[in-house]
């Protein structure tokens, strides 16, 4: 069964450093997303990406965040200068076609900012 | 504002003791409702999508139902391996994203 994969599974970084989180979407899916979940809190939307551009972003997704699909397969989330409050689980999700279709989530990257 | 509320926050059951989890939503023009299972430190694992009131879907000991204002996840004769957090989510009516509830932490005692 096709699945979303994410690397690394755990990233530890110092405050102010740049991190790149990677996702390999399900191959025929067209819509890509990043969500995050701070420990003990609900899953929150960060950004959606379709046709090589951002389609929606939340207020969390400020100038420190960026996304791209550099090689047509990987989908990346970059945080330029990490803050302590960026510590969370980051999930990539993908879906196939129309609005309402199911989003499938990856296993997540645990980001710890020290 | 689109909102998803789940209850109870936590539920402890004895193995074999059936129960139901609730998800109520406020979103106009529902385009689907999703149930996911999340184990600690893992990503949400898809269980069901429901599209219209009256629809039901089943998978092993789980059955999801949908009305015009809420959804239920019924768990019949649960086993300890069913222990997890169960998340309910709906697509936003305005944006291309899904909105999650806080989840119900289910613990099945052997």
C-alpha cells in the first residue's frame, strides 16, 4: 500500500539554526500539506501546496518558513532560523484529487530546538 | 468559524466493554468527515471518510456513523491494541486544509 514517508524521524537543532524536513508523497497525489502538533495539543495546519505553489498558509507559517518541491518527488519544509517554540512533530500529508478527498499523513519528524 | 469538538477527552474501558466516541462539527456545506487513529509519537493513520448523513463504515471492531451535526465512532468489544488517540477532522469550507479536533485518548485495560 502506498504511503507517505518523512525524514529524518527526529531532528535536534540549536536555536537560530536552519532545518529542512523532507517528505516523499504518494506518487500520484497532487496536493501536499504540512501540519504540526505541539506535544499534547491538536494537529494544526501550516501550508498547502499545489502545482508548484503555495495555495494556502496559516498565520503560523511566517517568513521563517518555506516549502518547495525541488526535484518533482521530495516535498520539503524549511525553517530558516529555528525558535524554541518550533519544537513539535511535523507531519506531511498528501491527497489525490477533489476537495474533501482524504489526506494521508506521514509518520512525522520530531523537531527539538534547544 | 469552522470547529470540531470531540468528547470525551479520555476514556478508559475494560477489554470487551463497548462504547462510542463523539465528534461534533460546525462547518457549512460538509464535504467529508475523517476519522484517524494516532499512536504516541506517530502520524495520524487514516481510518474512515464519511460524506453524507446516514452513512456508516466499518473496519474490524470500529464503526463510524454520520449525522448532520455529528459523527460517532463506535468500538465494539475492544482489545488493548485499540488503545490510541482517535482524531476527527473535517475539510475547511473556505481553505484547502482540514481542521482537527483535540482527539479522544482511549485506553483499553486487559
